[in-house]
């Protein structure tokens, strides 16, 4: 009888040990998940602030530009640049960004675009021939804008510029020459902020340049 009870006690000890191990594993997993969620939330907030900082950074260049059309055609860029407007960049999460592919995604929703696909009327781009032909206007790290940000500055930024789609001239590479036109001196600026944990935040603003100053007339986050 004593041997039988000892065997049952051993089984109970093993069951309890297994249960404790399972509970410990679950607790570690929950703590890891909560840490990741907290870090992702923090990175998302930093990325959104970084996108706003990129807008502030390039607005000065836009205000001082001698010709907005040069920016719309891609021949002029912001002084906020870390190299060519094509090629690849290493992102904070270890992945690689193809700048040309990302630009095409903004233009037509795919990594490769034809002129007809860019001009196609869709729910997101309902202006046809006046759909923005996005060009990279600026790119670089948040640390280039805010060196004092420290480790929080590990956010990569890309700023695109496009013509005001409400213009009716059918020429997205040139600002409307009619000074009385609603779209004269108006451009769109779109920013993508790439952070750690695969965080991505995107915003778009409408910028109007008048007499050497730039005024932002709208702001929205793109989901």
C-alpha cells in the first residue's frame, strides 16, 4: 500500500511541475507580447511625430524654391536628402526599402506603374490625368532633423511631392500658370515614416505658397 501511495505522489508531483512550467511559459509569453505591444505603440507615436517634423523641414525648401514646377517634375529636391532619389535604404526593422518601388506604390498602388495606370480613375485617385505624379522630394533619418532625439531618432523618412489634383490643366508635372487658378502655388506633400517593429506611419498635407511663405491648409493621416 505504501509503495502505491508513493507512486501516486510522484505522479502528482510531475503533474504539478508540468502545470507550473506551462503557467510560467504562458506568463513569459504574455510579458513578451505586452512588451512588444508597448514598444510598437511607442515607435508608432515617434514615427508620427517624425513625419510632422519632416514636413516642417522641407517646407522651408519649398518656400525658397525658385520654381515649384521643377519639384513637381522631379528635377529639384529638398536639401533634406541622403542620396539619390532611387536605390535602396536599410530600415530600422532590418528590411530594405526600394525608393522607386515605394514611389510607384504612392502613384498607382503597385511597385511598377504605367502612365495609363497612374492616370486611371480610382476611389483613391479620382482625378484622372490630374492624379499626382509623386516624386521623392526629400529623404533621410529623423536624426538628421533632430540630432538631440538620440535613440528615438531611428526613424527613416521619405517625403514625396505632387501637384494639386484639383487643377484642371491635365499636367501634373507643372504648377498652374494662371495666378488666379485655385491650384496655383498649391502642392501636396506626402510623408512615410518607417520605424522599428515594422512601424509605418503616413501623412499628407496640402501646402500653399504665397509671396515666399508656405501655409499648410490641411493635414490627414493615411491609413
